[in-house]
C-alpha cells in the first residue's frame, strides 16, 4: 500500500556518500532560505542596537551564500528533502519520547526540537521531530535535555554526536553538569563548532542566541551535513527576530509532514483531541487551538501557556479533510512548490501517518471529546499588511534570492521616446537592448510611475491611477522562467499569505513551457490556469526588438463562484491582476520573424496599490493606507467624512488623492507647471485637483495642506520628496493661486459665450468647442460648465465636446504610454554588439584634441550600416573605437572638427556628435569633403580647438553662476536645466519672481570676482556616494554611474560633471548676463556670455548706443532720461489723437442722425449705417452719441471696415435705448447675429454691445440683416 510513497520519497534521498563528513548532500534543507517568508508569522520585536547590527551582518552573509547557491538553478523548495515513510524505529522513538512529556514546574520553560537527516548516515535512517520540557532553562537542564535526545539514538550515533551551545560559558557549564550528556562525542560552543576541522554526528543545537544567526547558518549550510536537532526556548521563539524566524520556517517546510506524537496534541477529522500524557492522573492537559497557540487547562499552575510551533499547526491542518488540507497544509508547507510526483507521494502518506498518530494517542490515554475553538479569521483570508510592509517584503524577498536592491529612477526619463517614466523596466532599457552592460545580474526595485492616458477613469474605477508604484524583479541573462514562476508563487503564498484557492494564472496560448511549470512544478490546479492570446499575454512594445510571452497572476475575490469554463479573468468584479511576469526570450526583426535571444531576460511588475488592496481587504486601491490618509485630509477640508460621502463626492476625493500623489513626486523630480510637455501634465493634474476641491466646497488655497499628507507617505518610495517639501508646497500654492485667477477669467468667457448663445436664432446651445476651450484652457470640468449653462437656460453640445476631446487626445498621442524596446536604430544595435566596451572618450586634455589611429568600426547612412562612403558631399555617421570629440550630453553641445586619413585618402567635416546605443557609442555626423571612408580605416580625429575653448569657458561659468545664485537668492536655488554652447550659456533655476536689477548685478560681480581670482579647477573620479557626501552638486535630470567625475573650483563650486572645463578660471575672461526672464511658473532663465562671446556682445551694445546718441544728439549717460522723455511725449500724443478721433466720430454721427427711420408702427427711430475710418472705441462713442440724439425708444447699429493691418475685417456696435430693451430688443443678440454674417461674433449688455467680423466683403448683407431685425423688433 505504501510502496509508491516510499519510492517517491526515495528518489529525493541523497546517496550515502552525501552524509560522509566533508561531503555535501545533493539535496537537503536550506536553512535561512525562507527568512523573508517567515516574517508574516508574528510582529517584529525590538532588538538592541548591537543585535540589530549583528542580524544585518548575518543577512548580508546569507545573501552572499544565496547567490552562490543560485547557480544550481533549482526551484525554491526543490532543495527540501521529503520526509521518509514510517518505520518501526520511528514508532519506537515516538513512543519513547512521548513518555518524556511531564508536567511543567512553575515558571518553567518548554523547548522545541526539530531533527532530521538527509538519508543514510542518520540514526537508523529515520527522521523525527521532538518537543521536550526544559524545567527552568538552566545549563544543567539544557544538558539533561540534550542527554535525553542522545539516549534515544543508537549507541554508535550518540557516541559520535556533537552538542553545540551558544557560548563557551554555556558549553562549559553543560559539560560540568554531567549526566547523560557525557555520552556525547563533543560538547562545544557554536563559534568553536564553525571553526572545527571535523565534527561527529548527529548534531544537537541548544538555544542559539539571536545575534548568532549567521553562525547557525554557516554551521548548517557550510560545515555540517548530517542529522541534527534544534532546541529552542518557546518564549524566545514567540519573539523571534525575522532572521531566526526564517531559520525555523525552513525547518517547518522541510519536515511539515512529520508525526509529533510527543507533543501529545493532534487534530483528526476536525475535532480537537484532549491528551493526558502519562495517564489519566496527569495534573495537566493540552489543547491545540486554531489560532496557533497551545493552552493548558487542569490542575497545573493557573494562567500558564506555551506556544505551538508553526510545524504543529501545519501538521494538524494536514489531518483535516482533504479539501482543507490541500489549501492550508500542502501549499503553505511548501508542497505546492514541489514536483508533481513528490506531491503525490507525500499526499498518499497522510493516511499512514494518521494511523501512527492515532496509535500514539491511544497509548497516551487520549479521549476524542471535541472542544470549542477560538474565533478565527474567515477561511481563505490573507493576512493584513500595510503598504509599507508589502513594499519591503517584496524587496527583501528578492534580496534573499540574490537580487540587488536599486533605487527608483526619476519620473523624468532619459529615454526620449516617453514623456514620463511609465514602467519599472524603463531604467533597464539599454541593458535589455544590449546597448549597455549589466551592472548586476539580478535587480529588484520599487519604481514610481505616472501615466495619464486614461486620466478620465481616475476615481471612477477601483484601480485606475495616474501615479502608482511598480514593484519588480529583473534578470539580465541570469535566471529565467522556472525561477521567476516559482519565486512569484512563493512570494504570493508564503510571504503575502495569499490563499492558494484564490489564485489564478494566465499564460500565453503557445507557451507550453510556462504552463507546465505552473501545473507540474508549482502545482496550480489546471482549471485555474487560462491560456490567452497575444493581445493579453504576449509583450512587445515596438514593431521590432526584444519580445516574449508573459504570465499573469490574478486574485479571486469570489472563489465561491467556481472554477468552471465560464469564469473569465477579464471580470474586474471578481478578479484583479496583481503580478505580471514577462519572459523576454525572442527578437522580432523587420519582417516579423521571431528568433530566440542569446541572453534571455525577466521583467516583472507587481502593482503595490493592487496588492495592498488585496491584503488590506478594502474595496478599491484608494482605500488602502497608501492613499486613504490623503482622501481623509481632503474630506476634512470639505467638511465631510469620506466613509459617509455620496458617490460623486467620493469620486472627487479619489481624484484629489490620486493626483496629489502624482504632483508631489513630479514636482520633487523637477517638473514645473507649464503649457507643454511634462509641465502641462503637472498643470492639468493640479487644475483637476483644484476644480474637484471647488466642487466639494473647499475654498481658499488648499493643495499644500493635502500635499503635506502625501509627502508624509512618500519616505519609503523616495526620500527626496520629503527633502524637497518646501519647494513642492510653494510651487503648489503658487500654481493654485494663479489658477484661481484663471478661473475668474474663464467665468467671464463663459458668461460671454452663454450670452452669444442666447442672442442667436433658434435654441440656445453652447457649442462643444467652447465647452472644450473652457475645459482645456481654463480648467472647467464639463459637469461645471453644464451646471452653469443650465442655470442660464442654455443647452450644451456634449457630442461636440467629445469630438474636441478626441482630437486633443490624438494630438497628444506622441506622449507614449509604452516603452519602446525597438532594438534600435537599426545599425546602432549591431554596432553596439560588435563594440561591447563602447567608444572610448579621450578628449579631456588639450594635448588629446588631435588623436591619430582612430579606427572606423561602423558607418551609417540614413541609419543603415554601410561598408564604405565615397560620394563627395555625402552625409555619413561615423563610429570610432576612440575619439577626442565630446558628444552632446549634460547640457553641453558637441565638438566640431575634421576626420582625415593620410595622403588625402579621406577628409570629412564633423558637425555634430551624439551618443547612441544607451550612451556607449559616439556617433559623429560628418560631411565627406574628399576621398572615401570605410570600415576598418585608420583616421586622425582633430577637434576645433577654438570652438572647444569657447564651449568649456561657458561650461565652467555655468558652475560659477549656480554658486553665485545660491549665495544671492538662497541655498535652495537649484538648476532646472541648462545649455552650454560656444556663443552663450543658458541656465534655468527655480524662483517664483523676477530677479531685481541689484540681484543680477551682484551675481555678475561674484562670477567676475571668481574669474579674476584665477583659481585652478580640479577634476577627479570618485564613488558616487563619496562625492555626494563631500557636498558635490548633481545636475538636474542627469543619471550617474557608480563612479563619477567631480569638477571643482576650490572654495567656490563642486559639481558632478562629465563635461569639459577650463584649467583656470582666468581663462573664462569676462562674464556678462544678457537677460533674465521667466520660462514657466516658478522657473527663471538667465542667458549669459563669457570670453570672446562677451566681447562680441559688448561690441553690439556699444554700436547700438553710438547710433542712439548720434540720432538723439545726447551723451550716452543721458540716454535713459531722453528715452523716458520721448515716451511721455508719445503717450500724450496718443491721448490727444484718441480725443480727436472721438470728436470726429461724434461729428460724423451728428450728420447721420437725420438718416434715422421711424419704426414700422411709427413709434421709435432706427438707424443702421456704415461709418468708415473709425476704430472700435470711436465707433462706440458715435453710437452712444447718436442714441442720445434719437430719443427713446431708439436703436442704432454702426459698422466700420478696418484699415491698414485690420484691412478685410469689420467692427460692429449696437446701442439700444431703455424702452426698446423693455420691449425685448437686446443689443447683444442683435450685434452677434449681424457679425455672424461676416464670419465673426460678439456680445455684451442688452443696451450696448460690440462685435467683430472677419470678412468685410459681406458687410452689405450684414447691414441688411440688421435693418430687418430692427424693423421686426420695433
């Protein structure tokens, strides 16, 4: 009956040689492998600082060992040996050990032991788990415990045993205590055991100290490979630090199916067995409760209790009915990750083990009275974790798998194909493309991301966001599918504790390999694995380049609905996708053909907010602790409670919470509000926040208050957000105040457009284009425009609004929301592979500006590789193995010069140099002057030295300028962008106001003073962390390697910079600010010139001054006063001219009064006339004058064709007397309708309105319409 299980276990048993001293078993438990997974068992307790340091050091050592073990490429728990089948020796050991269970003395302790072997060489080939009492926990009692363990072993094994204590003192005290421990072959300390050349076996570890986790792992992982036992104080175990929890957890995973007869407590068929060890007269008895604690009841000391180990709980669960066992025992004990054959063998051994336990219970006088259980969490509910815990467990877990934890990259990507960082893999794109060498084989990150392509869904669905964190683990040609899948499952089920029955998996329909791993290795039920097509499960971001299938994990909120074929993973009400594994294994060429990649990569992504929603049991991502505090803060400002908010208000609060997160991270990364690019994203997000706040009734400037909450939640994702808090809050307040003023302007525009709609013929409807203008330019949400239009009695053309919105989305489609991994640039990808070390830049020194022996490694025309170029005038891109030409980067423009070959064989003029292939290649854009260029040719590269001198002077001056600005404006002043050219420098910096003339003068004086000091500049390379610690300033938007170049002017400036610089500040010459202007909200720009460029600029100004002094006949110093006087004279003349025109208009109007016609009823007067040569203001004066002359009721409409620059246009003015207004005639409707004939529009008050037309040729028709409308109205 048990042959099959025995065979299944036997195939996983190490050969006899594996346990010979000095040899390593082929398969054995991996102590410490599940440290990260164990941390969900209990809260982490405080550990003294010295112990924390020890644990951190131990963790680092463990990670190093983990990396060495990773080379085996085994699935996570394949290294756990299965338990051996039941044997008579095991029965005997269980019965004998059961007799050792005795009453606890008051205040006594209880120790736990877990023992086992890898097969041959153990005590009779058996495995056993023990739990023995330790009276008071003294060294003597510990020695007695160890002796009792040895007494149950065969004599030969006991005589060779090694008993290891935590310290020398404990080992000496135990040895001195005598007793059965004398049977041991050796009694020694843990440190001595790790250093011993050889040890006897079996090994007994007695209560190692918290700080000794590294030594325990070293002993069990590198020194010892035979059977061993571990005795732990249970009180210590309850407060185990995470490192030791993982150690104990790994024992549980390996021995989860072992009988624990000596503990005297088992679960059978759902009932709790009451055990009275030693007979019915025992003074104590034990109950196992569902919550995982074992309590005492009976005649023993009151209030005493002991902790049941995780092993005990899992054993109990394994004896429950089959369905519960599959869910909570098999997978949670690690069986769910074992190969199918082994799982089947383990499952079929349950019945035999149950019999053994029942016999042990019978011998112990066990009754089967069912006892009530403690309240438990709902079946299948995962543990609740904070968002910070979710993030940290992910990163720690993969660190334990040999991954390097890397920081999040900026939201401002280096990649020009995307506007913002939208995926965790974006910072690794050059590595995936093979354009940059990998720095680590494995990495794990939490990446801040912003996507705005579906912004309208934010607050509407449960999971849409603009800002989110993407947790990821990455392999760069290292591990692949098996490890990625097994680790994803281990993370989900062991670290996060997700119930197995709630997890579903999707695979690409053609990826049979992934399907087999999920089904046969992990053990996912086939009905919970779904094949899906390329649209869902094949990843390819571009038409060509790396691609591959992906596999996704889903959480099922409603498993009670069954796993039939009708269950759809696209049902958002039931399933949530939380983890995506991309297997980047193929390359697609231009023809669409797929070929395997030489180096296969892994790219995964887990949405932090989604996993937090699952683990916190909330209905949507917004109610997790990552976002809910922001919602509560906004609700408080609105006088609401989020929990009681109606749906519309709750949706508005969600928008505020989501967008505020995005804003604080974007502003922290240096993106400022503007009307283009990333700045427009910030401006649009903030305006949506403000409008939602206004709709909720929040008044005043409120975004900084809400943002403070978001900043407080940002630390674990990006510590720089808190450091940048003052700048973030100031920018939000400034932009919100500016938008408030914009809202007032928008309200005025809306009033005008509503008046125009009312003035037109037919139903009054606000055009969709007008509603979109209000939405896009003034921040009016459609619902607000609809509400105000309804109040005015005007309809809204919503289809027209949607059409305009669709057009705007099409225009913004260039802001990609996908990462393009097109294996790029055609020939550049091939060149990068041919030159793996990249182009060497050797042009920092003046002596290196002419370099001979540069080898042409590639030529490209129109992006395609060629072997030779011989046409004079041909434009060609040249890649050299080494170059003195500086490639444009860091704001510095590229060098120019020539490439030549000996004997006039080739001559090409270099006009630009750019970096390609992820920065590895320098691509020289050149025009062939004569000869030919060919691959493999030796060239001489010569940089234009004059141009280089001018560029580097401006670059060093930029560094001095930043230092001067910090001194004049404050230390918070920082760079927002820069440009360094031969003829100028441009420097953008944060400042909310214009600089004063005095501040500009002080900056100039400081820079020129440092130039005059003739200070030498220094450059050196150092580690990035050391450079930052030394106070070096980093350039905005730049990404740095681990080793950086630091450029310093001692005592003045020190910056991370890869650009070219002067050797001494005196080489700069002179520094002159040309302009100081605003370029965006909160961002100012200085343009300046130095050296020869400054001389040229001053010469230009001198010429202008000479010309003005000659024309005005004044001295140069008198020019300002003379110009001011001329301005005053011009202003006075303009005023006089306006008055004269008004007088002329009134005079002309007087002559027109006689042309007024009576109304059709004989009552009132009407006048419609053309009055040439008047501007809009004069025309209005004439209309008002005429209306006064005609009396009441009366109506006047005048038109004046434009002249000069306004030729072809026409102005209209309508004036209506009070009686005519009361009769229903409105000037706004009249003038609006008339102007429409000429292709224009306008409006105003009922008594006076003006409009404009674009087509004066239709003026006669417009005036005819005016006469008709007035006749009908009067």
